[in-house]
C-alpha cells in the first residue's frame, strides 16, 4: 500500500484533538459555549514531544504545526525551563468542534491510514454521530 501524504492541516486536526482530549470533556455537549471559560481556567498542557508523537511526524512538521496553531490563536505555547508546554485556547476548542466533521469528510482516507493500527480515536467516532 502506498504511503498517503498528509499536509499540515490534517496534522493540525490531530494536534488539536489531542489537546482537547486532555480537557476530558465532550466538545459536542449542549451549553459548552457558556461553560468553556470555566473549563479553560487551568487547562492541562502537553509537551512538544507529545504533539510529535500524536501526529507521528518529524521535528520540522511538528514545529510547523505548532507555529501555525499558535499563529491562528488556537493554542498557547510557553517555554518553561527549555520545554514546550502547549495548551488549547477557547478558539481552538470551538474551531475543532466546528470543523471535525469537515476534516473527517475531506481527509477520511488519511485519518483512517493514520490510525490504522490503534483504531479510530474517540473524537473521530464522536463526530460521526
């Protein structure tokens, strides 16, 4: 089977879903908009290495993805003691909630290929409901 090329947009989808999964909430729940500021008061962070592992890509693509997400205001990045701490923003949660189905429709083959050994993640299953 030929390897399917993935662009940074689908990697951004993977990274944002990884970050939102750390919140341990259903992003499709009714009334989330009103509670989101409370949920994000002290959000968990992930490391650059965790993002790299989630997107299963190299250092260059990981940097590109993180920089793009930060530029778009979807994540906040802090460097503490030389280590990246990345957290999702309100805009990031609302963005991924709005566009998950779009990503699943457009990048279905790439998403299935990316998760072929571990099974589809909960966000992909939840968005298909």
